[in-house]
């Protein structure tokens, strides 16, 4: 399990997209989610592959 956090604009989404390609290519499971900073209990986006 990995948690990626940081300031906006530093490339977190690019990093996650590259990891997604590698993991799925090796037939692994990948779950991705985005949350609002102030409403952490309500997901904005969720992706499973």
C-alpha cells in the first residue's frame, strides 16, 4: 500500500499514472482515489483496475 501526498503541481498524478501502467502490466491490482483536503471522508474520484 502506498499513500502519495504533497503540494499541488508537483507531479503526484503523473507518478500515480506511471505506477498504474507498471502494476497493471504485471497483472497486479490497482486502486486510486482522490479526496478533497477539507472533506476527507467523501471521495471525489475512485478508480479500480
